[in-house]
C-alpha cells in the first residue's frame, strides 16, 4: 500500500518531435492536490484504489477499515500490509486500533524501491503526462478512469510489482 500525490502542477515527459521544431507546453502552476491511495497484491495483480483530497491519520484509518471490509479480512483471513514509514502509517492511533486480521509490516526507512505499490504510479501518471487541467474535478475524472483501467490489467500489474524476492502468499493451518 502506498499513496501518490497528483495535482494541477503538470507532469512532464519527453516526447518525440521532428528535428527543427520547438515544442511548447501549456503551464498552469496551481498547487492543488489529490492523493491516490493504492493497494496491490503482487502475486495476483489485484489492485484497489481510493482518491482523496489529502492524507492524514483519520483518512488513512477510514481507508484501512474499508480495505478490511472489501476483502473480508478477519481472524480467519489475515493480511500483512507492507507500508513505508509515513507519519500517518506509524501513528499510535493506527497501531492501537488495527482491525482484526490486518497486520502492518514497515519497510526500512528511505527504501521506496522495495515497495511494490510504488511501481503503480508511473502507469497511473500516463494519461496525465504533458496535460494541464483547469480544476481538480477534471483531474479526478482522469485519475478515476485510469484507476479503473488498471483494475482490469492484473497481468501488467503483476509484471510490475511481483518482485522475485518478495514473499509469496502462504497460509498456515492451526490445529
């Protein structure tokens, strides 16, 4: 699980152009943001997204509770969620009120390359690159469409996120 900030400040990517042509890009420097909360199951390529106006402990708790409901996480269906050490992830409020069956595992500091969900962000950014948006509603529409598209591309997601060294799914039977 990871969060990704997107906003009205454009994302620039290089593009091909005929030799001798100078390309120009529309710029609207507006510092308004949306946050995409993204979950990924690397072995299956299944994804789950939330688009929210900010990140904080209260919203993160709400997202976790919804994640637990959506995937029927319980005492009998447990999940280890790999996270970075963002302040809202390591908060005592979150740690003390974790839903049953959900276990948080924190990555070492400054190691985004170890986070499988980080690999979702470049493909999420594709339809936003080299474009400017008038307002957050326009941006949110494009982000929503892209998240929906990614939901139906589990093979692509699996290729991007299922590191050969990442722990594989396991189940334990208690007698």
